[in-house]
């Protein structure tokens, strides 16, 4: 009896029925499969070659041959085996998918994206949806490599084709779109331009054909069509050509197309946004990169060097000890090292009213292993030389006089380094003072450093030089828009800086006519919220929230708060989202008192119908904000009280558990008796409350007031008398913050 059903799809991946494809090679293929599983690759190849002599060109055997050669790290023979299949059957789905995957692993996601386009062109149109998984795989790797627009485009295709069973694309897309750290220009949904009017019939037909190819994700085919149209002088084709190349991760080709289109349109808002995109995806030349260097010396006297550095910390105050730790925190077997930060001047004493100019700036770090010392810093000319000599003078005879080994750890964009300030905070300085100084430093860097810094997008000129030359309006506006995006700093007047530099302003959208759903993400914050209708204001809030545009989100939320009738008519979760976002965004800026004030206002003015459903949400939001700013001994007792408050409230169970999971106080763990099930491990919560919880006990002895007991509350159920720490939903239990932060990064 055949091992494979004759009428099932062939194991080779051809999508043909096994009976009419590879059944003649079954004996050899099954033997080879067993050998491959046992990693007997030489024997497997002998069996495969024997089978190919008997069943010439059997696709199943050729696929196995490719797999064996890949396992042996022999890419060329593997590629020859796959190509042999495709020469015989160009639309063989298994071989096409295998070639994309092999390219992805061997060469990276950008070449794999090109192979994917070639595969889509080769296969039958009705088979393209079967490549949804390949789109997702390539998309995930594109995102990891930094090709965000191409990654999003691939993930969207993969998700749309297989939306019901998609554990990869949908979560990855949500994470990208809501992440405020992902640039608005990289994740903005760009649409292709429709066929322009006035074209002759033949040109019109070619434009329509290119659009149809792009709609089917045949971006390579579409790009070829738009390229010929661009050569014929159809300017709109250049914009579409740029998008197709962008989605294929051909950033160089996309930049050239977008800039040709911008020359045609002139300094429009769209041209500025396309230029901002170009500036973000354009490769940085070596001249615009600074090396992060590590110098390594053997140690003559480790204890002597540690003492010398500690003496410099106490006497000269030009060193800050960071203590001992693992050189790689993710590797428990990594070497333990002692780390020290070196400063450009003595660390000042704390006092009220200090300014950024008084701070001691970090110039590098010394990391002492057991046998060697590593000095790390950025190779910025004389500054790095002075830093190295400073360390050598401190180290003295504890290191040999020989030249150190030099390694380049990474290369960082010159402009990024120029805009970043790292300093050592004086001990005992009030956190509010630290945040004030940090804001002032950020403002100083933008106001004084940025205009004098050479920018790649300006051809290596500084903004002041480009303004003086008078031939770079679009690049200048694009660069300033990126500077402006997302910045809310009361110490900096960006409109005044723009006016001082002479950079033209950006248009304000008309609140009566602006299409909020199609407005570029980077321009949402420019929409005047006070003049929007209720429905349009809510649309702006939702779109800003969905795409992580925090500046626009905060403006929309503040406008909604000023419309209590509108907010009170929404569902409890929607009203909570508005105030919750305001509280979280305010806390992100370090104003924790104002963040808690938003929560207090929300609770005070809340409609009575909302109070029950929202009560646990407000309690946990306040706790989480406090946990970002207070040591555990201050907020953990309140956590115990909140847990006790909802111990019998099944309706609050989901809110409580989701917050505890987000805070890392509960963890999902495999069920010991049912491997396909999971349980909730509450031991982190138990440990925290046992250590920091309140010590006063009521007559009932409930957890909220006696957290030192090992027993833990279970949402939706009574407390158990056991001492275990694993809990399953709706069932009984089955069985530091605080230290002073010494280093801050004002430019980040």
C-alpha cells in the first residue's frame, strides 16, 4: 500500500496530485527522508542520486537534495537542485517558495523580496494567495532589518490573504502601527495615484495595467510599467514607481523616483513628506558615520586600577562608578565586570537652579574584566584622544604602556551623535530639577547645534548653509518637519526657530474640509481640533491612537475632555481611553502629579453608569503610573488594597489579570499536567507583596491589609489556604525600584 494517498497533493509541493507527480520516486524519497531525519546526509545523498537515476527529474527527490545540501552549508548545489525543478516546471510552488526561503536565509530579506516578486510572476494567478505565508515570513524579516515600509507592505498582503489564521502578521502590524518610536513617514499608508486625465488611449491603458499589477502585489511588474511611463514624461508614474520600489525594499530606486516627482510638483506638502521619507531611508555614507570604538589593554593590576578609578571618583570627581555586573546581562555565564563612567569635567554638587552648562558630560566608559580593561567611546577627533589620555593617566602602571587592541563596535550617524547629550546627574538633585535641566538641554541642542550640523539630506551642508544657498526648500522643510514631529517641550519655541532660520512654514489643514483618514500621519497634529465636529474629532482621536501619533492624540484627547457631553455619550471603555491616554502621555514626560490629576478628574466627573465598569481600570492606571516614579514600598501597599477590593468581583477579573500580566506580576506558564494548557504564575506578585505590602491586619485577615501572608488572592474566587503561587482563571490557587538613576540622556 502506498505511503501517500494517490489523490492527495504531492509532497514535493507542486500542488499536483501525487499519482501524477512523484509516486514513482516514493521508495527512494521515503528512505532519504528517514536518513535526513537522522542527519545521515551522505547516505541520504546516495539514495537521492540513485532515485534520480531511476526516476529522472523527480521533484520530490530534487527538493530533498536541496534540503540536504543546505543542511551541509552547500548553497550552490542546493540552488542547482531547485533550479532543475523550475526549469522543468516554472510554476512549481514548492520550489518557488523554497528559493525565496533559501535566499532569505543566505542573503537577507531584500534579495528575498526580489525573488518573491519573480515567483509571483511565474505562478498561476489563482495560486498567489497560497503564498501568504511567504509574504509574512519575508515581511517579518524586512521589519527586523529596518526596511519598515517594505515590511509593512508584505505583512499586509500576508494578513489579507490569510486573515482567519494569522498569528504573525496581525500582531506584528499592530505593534508597528501603534509604536510611537516608528516614524510616521515610514508607516504612513501611501496610496498609488490613479490614472491621470488627458493621456492618450494607449498610455492610459498602460497606466491602468501597471495599477492592476500593483493591486495584485506584482510590484516588480508594476514598477517596470511605471518606469516606461516615467520615461515618456508621465510625472504621476514616478510617484507610483517610487512606491512600488519602496515596497520591494529597493530604497535607492524609490528615492530617485520620489525626487523626480517632487521636481515636477514643486514645494507642496506632499513633496515635503516624500522628501522626509527619502531622508529617513537614504543610506548614510561613511563620511557621515562615527565609529564607536573599544580599546582593550591587558591588566597589570586589576585591584590597583579599580582603586585608581575610585580615587578619581572621590577626589577629582571625573569618574562615576556603575558597580559590578555581567558584561552580557542576557548570558548568566558571562564574565562579571566592574564599570566606570568617565566625565569631561568634575561632577558638580547638587543645588537648585542648575543649568545644562554646569553638568558633567559622559565621554566614555571603562569596563574591567578579570584579565583586561576595555575603554569604550566615540572616535570624534580630539575629544576621543583627550578621553583616552585621561584614562591612561588615571590607570598609570596598572596597565602596560603598549598600544591597546582597537575594535569598532558599531557606526553611528554623525547627526544622531551631535543631537545626543549624555551626562552624570549630581547626587541628590531633585527629579523635577533633573527633568527641567533635561528639557533645557534638549532645547539648546535643537536651537544651537542642529542648525550648525551637516545633514546628509542637505548634501552634507548645515541647515544655515543650505538656507544661505537658497536652493533646498523641500529638503529643508522635510528636515525641519522631522525635527518638529512629536516634540512637546515648553523650553523650545520651534515656530520662532523656524522663523529665525527662514524656513517656510507648513500649511494648516482646513478643519471643515480636511480628510482625516487620508491626511499624512505626520500632519495629524496640525489639524485644529477645536474647530472639528464631534464625529470628526473622534475620528482624529482614533486614527492618532491607531498609528501611535502621540502629539495629535494628546491634542485630540484634550479637545474631547472639553466636550463632556460627547465623552459621556460614549461607552465606558471609550471615555476611559481618552483620560487614560492623557494620563499616560503626561506621565511619559515625567509629570506624574499631573498624570494622576487627569485620573482624579476623570473619576470625579464620570457618569454614574460608567463608575462600576471603569473603577478597576482607574485603580490600576493610577498604580502603574505611581510604579513608574515611586519605590515599591510606596505603591505596593496600595496594590494590596486594590487586590483586596476586587477579590470577590468577577466582573473586574479580566481587568485585574491583564494589568498584573502587563506589569510582570503574573506570568503565563505551561500547565504541568496538561502541556497544551497554560496557567498563571503569581509568585512574582506574592514576592513583591510579601516584601513591601502593609503589615496591619484586620479581623478578617484579608490580603489587602495583611500582605505578609504567603496566601494570594485569586481573581473571581475566594482566597486559598495553600501556600502555592500558581493560579488558573476562575479557580482557586493550586497549591528594585528605588535606587537613584545617575545617568540620563537629554537628547533621547
